[in-house]
């Protein structure tokens, strides 16, 4: 374990979901920023979900 955590934004989209899948397959620690956590339901349980919307700064800081 190297302590590195990958933050994937856009993880529920066409590109992002493949990024999450490949990082998870490689055993990397992944955190996803999602507007709706239920849209991340298909990710492996070890993927950390963080709710946030880039269009709403109050959800990011
Ligand atoms: N697909 C391609 O072949 C391709 C090729 C070259 C470049 N790109 C670029 O790569 C990027 C992603 O493409 P994609 O095809 O994966 O897009 P996509 O399937 O439409 O997915 C967009 C992702 O961005 C998230 N998102 C949108 N607005 C957001 C916001 N305000 N805050 C947080 N997350 C937000 C969406 O989350 P929700 O689930 O909440 O909607 C979704 O996960 C785009 O900029 C696209 O132009 C794509």
C-alpha cells in the first residue's frame, strides 16, 4: 500500500467508469466525487463515495 488515493471526477460517465474499473482492478485506492451517490452503486464497495457538484462550490470546500 503506497498511501496514494485517486480522486476520479466524472466517474459515472463513459470515460470515468472505465478509469474507476481499471484502477480498482489494479488494487489502487479510489475515491469518486459524485453528484448522486446512487449513480455510483455499481462500483466495488471499497470505492469511497464523496458527494459533490463542481457547479456548486459549497459542496466541494
Ligand atoms: N467519451 C469520449 O469518447 C471522449 C473523448 C474525448 C474527450 N472526452 C471528454 O471527457 C469528458 C468525459 O466524457 P464522457 O464521455 O465520460 O462524459 P459523460 O458520459 O457525459 O459523463 C460525464 C460525467 O461528468 C459528471 N459531471 C457532469 N457535471 C458534473 C458536475 N457539475 N459535477 C460533478 N460531476 C459532473 C457526470 O456525473 P453525473 O452522473 O452526476 O451526471 C458524469 O460522471 C468530457 O469532458 C468529454 O468531452 C470524452
